[in-house]
C-alpha cells in the first residue's frame, strides 16, 4: 500500500546503520504478516497512555512526516518515550515501568499485544526514533 511506501521512505531517513535498517525491514515484515491493517482498525491502535506530548501533537496535526514537532529537552523526551514504550510491553518483560533494559526472553511468553499494524500501530513507536 501507498502508506507503507511513504512510511518506509521516512523511516529510511533515520539512523544510517545496519541495526536501524534491520528494524525498518522487520517492521515491513510485521505489516505484511498483519495484512496491512487499515488506519481505522481500532484493534491495531497503540494506546495513548504515557504517550509523549510531541507524538500526540504530531498525530493531531495530521501525521505529516515533513513536520517534525519540537521535542524540547532531548533527555526528557527520551525518558518519556521509554516510559511510553515500556507501558505497552507484555507484563513479563519488566517488573516495573522503570526497569531497563527490558527482558528479551520470556520462555513461552509472547509479544501478541504488540501485533499492531497500520498507520496507528507499531509505526507510531518508530517515527519518534527518527526525530530523536
């Protein structure tokens, strides 16, 4: 879909590293596996809980990739982003919202609640990483 192409073009303006390219590629695979959900599919929306103000502002203003919001203090933005990301994780990944880094291996546990595709899904977590 066109929105995937546009999102990929934007994400590719992020860090020029093998790791970031891998993240972008894996995001593309996730979208394909989820069958490119519509932006109106509420079950694919990520929650607003603890979302940084700049992200919400950018979304309310139409999600224009070329309009990067003011992030304010970068350390503060980073802390807010981490709290937001952590709040969206499966419970087995951490014992508290302050735990960092998050657990990566949960034996038989899943990341099912992270299976959010579309314009309002996991992409919303990746876009601020390009800004930052």
